[in-house]
């Protein structure tokens, strides 16, 4: 479910399919740029993702989506705090 995915993956849950029909996924990720200042950072990436059913038929997908991922260093670990996709 969407709630389970959000709890398991936090802000990154939007990069998984949780529709109950998708049994496997394929992802690509291209790093574009980043900026780190102290305990705050962001990076721009371009991603594609595809979901497949149990017969390996593609059921859904998104291609070449540019996203800005914000992160903060909390207790010594980087934590994603926000994701904005280009319109």
C-alpha cells in the first residue's frame, strides 16, 4: 500500500509502485548535479522507472523525469527531506 511504502522508504516512496499489481520494477538513475553546504544538500537527478506484472508485461512507467532531491544530515546520516519534480 502507499502507506506501507511511505513508512518503509520515507520521501523516496514515490520511486516505487505500490498498486498491488506490480510484482517487479526496473529503474535507471542519472546523476546531474549536487550542492552541499554544511548539513544541507540537494541534487538533481533524471530517472526512469517501469513496473511489470507477474507475466513480465509492463504495466506502468515514467521516463526521463528530472527531480531535485533535498537532504539534511541528521544524527550523522543524510536523510531525504523533500523531492520536487520538474514540471
